[in-house]
C-alpha cells in the first residue's frame, strides 16, 4: 500500500478526521469564497454549527450551474499567486467548469492517485502508457503524477494516433495501459488487425472516465489479455483519484480522508442511509485552490463501508449505474444505458460496440439499439434464419430487463464509430 497507516485507519478514526477537516473546510470556504459566504449565511449555517458529520446536511448543495455562474475563477478560495495549475471540463454544453489547484492540492492529488494505482497492482516495474488526452482534461495529468510518484515508468503518449500507440507499446514493452475502456477496446482490435496483438506485453489496464459494466470490462480484458481496474473522479472534484478499485474489484475505494461522500435521493435531495442507491454528493475536505461543498455529481451509485478483503478500510462505491441526466425516459420507463450494455455483453455473438438512437414517432419515444456482431459471427448477416433467431433471443432479454420494447439492429464489424476518449453512445434525435 502507498500509505498503509491512512488506507487502513479504523472507521471511527476516519470519521473523526473527516469531522475535524469538515469544520475547518466550512470556515475556510466561509472566509475565502464570497459565493459560499452568501450561501451559508442564507442557509443560516455558521462554521460553528458543524458539530457532527451529520450536520453537513445543513450546508446547501453546490451544482454545476453554480460553477458556471461563477466562471471562470469565482469559486477559487486561494489567491492567483498560489494557484499553480488550472484544468477545465470539456464544456460541451456551454462554458467549461474551471478548477484551480495549489501546490498542496497537486500533492494531495498525486497521493490519491498513487494509492489507487498501487491498489490496482502497479509498481516501479510497471511501464505505463497514458492514452488519455493531455491538456485541460484531468485524466492524463492526474494519473501521470500518481504513477510517477510510485516510481512507474510513464510514457505520456496521449490519445489518438492509435497505430503509433501500438508501435510504442510493442517496442517499449508497455505493461500497463491508462485509457477509457472504449479506447482500450479499439487499441486491442487494431493491434489484432495489424497482427501484433500477441507481441504486446500488457498486464494491467487502469481504466476510467466513463461508465463500464463488469460485462464490458470482461470483454475488453479478453481482447487485450490484461487485468483491469476502474477509476472514478470528475474535474470539479480534482479529476481522477476520488475513488478506484483494488485487485478485489468489489467497489471503488473512496479516498475518504480527502473526500466526504454522501448518497442522496436525486429527486428530493434527501440524504439516504448508507447502503442505499442514489446520487453521489461529494465534499472535498482538504483542497485549498477550489474547495467544493456538497457537490451534486449526478452519478448514481451506492456506498459500502465494510472493510475490504484487501485490508483497506476506505468505503467503496459501486461502479456508477449511470448519470441521473443520462437516464433515458422512454414511454415513461427509466432506462440506464448500463442495463442495455449488460444485456448485450451477455451474448457471445455480440461485440462491445453499440449505439442507442432515440427518436419520437407519433408522439411516442422509440429506442433503437444498434450493435455490432462479434468477429466470428458476422457470417450470420448472410444467414437469415440464424440471424433472426439471435435477434429474437436478444430482443426478448432486452424486454425482460428494460420492461419496454426496443428496435434492435444487428450490424457488421466496424460499422459503428470508435472513440479515443469517452465513448458517445447515445444519439438523441428527439430534441
Ligand atoms: O472523467 C475524470 C477521470 C479521468 C476519472 C480519468 C477517471 C479517469 P470529467 O471529464 O469531469 O472527469 O467527467 C466526470 O465522468 O461525473 C461520471 O459521470 C463519469 N465517470 C468518470 N469516471 C467514471 C467511472 C473525468 N469510472 C464524469 N465510471 C463523472 C463511470 C465515470 N463513470
């Protein structure tokens, strides 16, 4: 373990540390960020009001809209001279959300990452290729510093130019790959096509940044012949390093000394008891550049506080089921794309590439699921009875799991788009 004394602290000690840090964080935000000063005043919360961890419920939530309203630096708590790095979200729907880090924040970030990559099995013998895009996106630099901290050999190859990535992987004897699971799958397919898959020495995949069911992870592992762990985070909270899987892979350990996690009902905002499924809300306990109080992540998950078989005591969050704003509402029924992914990946005839197309016909929502046939099964496209039989089996299973009828289209190999970053699998033509 990277910091065994911290990662195995008894629960009571973790909570005592969180309370102490929460109290000083609230005071820090109150004194240094006019936005929080006003918000806390309006809610009647003074720093002295926080006496137990449960008192966090008095603090109002912070949302993405608050970040946008305070663009670019309005939520910074430290003066510009102390900010040494800025990252930002991609901002596909408006202005990006901007995050500033002090030197101490960067140190904390790389410690968090170092813990998680070590928990995944990386060490100083690991040669790791970072195939996340370097730049304002937090993924690449976040993992980069954590991996350097544990002494791994880092190859900052960034995303794109996949043929060159594969050449470097082969020539450098790369043993670990950092990327989205969808890009990893693409790298594997291209390496197979080029006839060099067998020359790669990949053992470990440090994946994250997008939803990935266990079934999808298994498919990517099979393609590349590696063991993969999942990593979770978001720019607003630091980037990656909020939580990640150890080799037990029974949930992602939350770095609880730096991040206080709650689960709330996404509709009512009510705090739910531990173990319930709901929206993850996170408070950054130690950040100084841009601390965040009770950030609504919109990610739907569940938290388990039992000690893990690996010995770590930090609570584990389940792989997010999806984002509350990615949940598809089809003819009144809530459907998460991850449910569809689980069904599709249960069929060996299906490749890990799919797209969900939403349309509206006659005032009614339609969901078309386009999915590629796996290599070795594309001949079915020329065998109508067999194709029909497979189509019927998958459609039936989708209906059972989703509770609604969908249109399934089975497609040939490499007909759907491939992604070098986060996969975009939903095409909503209803708007
Ligand atoms: O994706 C940070 C990151 C980089 C995490 C690299 C892990 C590895 P954003 O671009 O701000 O930050 O996107 C954050 O992506 O709220 C989730 O909806 C989703 N997400 C991130 N990691 C996972 C994961 C980075 N492991 C948003 N599983 C989050 C499911 C994830 N969803």
